[in-house]
C-alpha cells in the first residue's frame, strides 16, 4: 500500500510540474500585454498624455520613471547633468560656426526634463517650427492624431507650446490598454514603410529597440514647413544617409568663409546600434541595458529610470556578463580609444576649415578644386558629427565608430590638401593654424 501511495504522490508531482512548465512556457512566448497578469485599477484612455494615470496600474514602472527628472549623474563622456559641449570642447565652437549650435550645445538631461529643457534652449527663435517638439512630450501622439504630421510641423514652436503640458512619458512608447510597445512618431512609421517594414509584425524583443527609434534617430527638417524626416531612403548606414543628403542637395547651413554646405547630425543611436554591432547581432535590445529588469520583492519589472548602464552596471551588464568589473573597464577603454580618435578628427577638420577659408578668399583660386575641397569637408564633418552626436562615445558599435572617424580624418586631410592646391599655396598644409590666430567670439543669437 505504501508503495502505491508513493507512486501516486510521484505521479501527482510530475503532473503538477508539467502543468507549471506549460504555464511558464505559455507566458514566456506571449508578450506582457497578453499575459493578463495585471488587473487594471483604472482605465487608461488611448494616447493619454498624463503618465500618472498609467502609474496607477503600473506603480513600479511609474515611480522609476519619475527618477529621470532628478537623475543628474554623469559618466566620463556623457550623463544627465546638461553640461555644455562647447565648454568641454571649445573646438566645437569652430566646427559649428555660423550655426546655432555654436551659440549653445548642451547635453540632454533625463526624459523627465525633456519638455522643460527644450523650452529653455537659446537656439529657439520666433521662427522655429513645432517640429522641435517632436520628441519632447507625451502630448504628441494626440496632437499628431488631431493635426497629422504636416499640420503639426507647420505650426510655430510658440503656437504649439501651450498645448504641450507633459514631458516624455508612457504614451510615447505604449498602447493604452494592451501596454504593447508601439511606434508613435509618424516620421518613423513613414521611414520604416519606405523600407518595406511593418513594425506591427516585429516581435517584442525587436520592439524593445525599435520603440527607442521614435526619438533616438538621425533626422532633418524638410521643406518650408520643416517636416520631420528620417534620411533612410537608401538605408540607415552612414554612407547611405550621406548619399541621400547629397541626392536631394540638402544642407543645414553654409559654413561662413569656407562656403561649405554643411550637415548637422542629431542623435543616431538607432542607426549606430543596428549597424551590425556585437550586442545587436546577439539579440540584445536597447531596453536590456538601459531599462534592465529589476525585482521588488516578488515583482519583476523593467526599470524606467533610463540612464547609462555604467551608473548601475550590475543589473544592466550582469544579465549576461559574470565579471561586471571587467566589463566596465572594457567599456571605459573602448570609449577612451574612440574619444582620442574623435579628437584627431576634430584637429583635421579645423585644419581643413582653415585651409578652405583661406583658399576661398583668394580671387584666383581654382573653383573646381575648391568645390572638391568643400565636398570632402562636408562629408568628413558629418561623419565626425555622426559619432560625436551619438550618445555612447562609440560603445554602441565600437568598430563602426572607429572606422567612421578614420574615414573622416582621411577626408578632412584630403580637403585641406585640395584647398592648398586650389589656392596654389603649400602653407595651407600647416596644422594647428587656427590656434595661433585671434580667438573667434561665440555669436550671440
């Protein structure tokens, strides 16, 4: 009898184990929004801009998101303190001369400060379009739904301001009710569709990167109404993006003196990370590192205090790497290497600008060679800025960063040489000339 009792107990345990395994497997293969593990306390309306309402149902995610407003910690090359890039690297005043970024260029603070910070930017003028609000408010999905992309971007910044009351929040990334990750920025939808991609068909892990592309992408303002446009017509790699800009003859400004039709890169984290990086190829998503899963008692949730993994590497890096100290040291080494390469590129660009400006001032300069020098400068400066404006000091894709900077330095030196040839003046091949002339004052808007 005892033998049968034991067999029955073992059988029951096996059945319960199988049932539990089945439930866990079912849950694992279904996104959070389909698991019905959270019974909503309140109904969140579609595109609800007030994140505190979403927070009633998801208090852990909401409370961690609130920390983005007060998290002002910096890393060696980035962070959330809002420091001035122009003060840290005065050469950028020269590199952006004639463009508003030479007046003011501050690092981004956390998502909780996005709306406040854009309203206080000195680069905003009375003619600035509402397009500059595109990545700053959770009111945007409603506004895009009401006005459409063209109607939104055609408005002036000052006219849009009163209707935007909430900073970046839940509605920028999630669908109310299901909580699934969604594309809310219509410009991203258009860019994906142009490549034959339907974001609705992406799996959840892919969306944990794509959702960040609602904002963390390169873009430009097209036409009189400054329509937010992603330059992905030819693809998302830097050579394809440059080809797009060249094909449509686009430039952000003309560099004074040199006459170069120059481009300003924005924050191409998505393009950079997805260009064959080690982590991307391994299936890692942006959220795995910047919003790592965290436990609060029995609850497991995605930490919405979005910041550099270096500030808290254990939950971010420790998911995959056992030696977190080695990982952080390795990250620092990579960033130091990219930073030194970036400085070398800046030196080459300053020398190229000096040479082109001097050559352009000579009435007898060869116009063909001078235009070739300008094109080389245009491409080199954009390549440098693509790495410089990307928020990882190259770590999101180290090999890509170093190859881009090497090409940029090469093109900048070619531009300097072409300018010297155009002016028939070998003295323009000198280096560091800009540092021996009178300082150029920072323009005042």
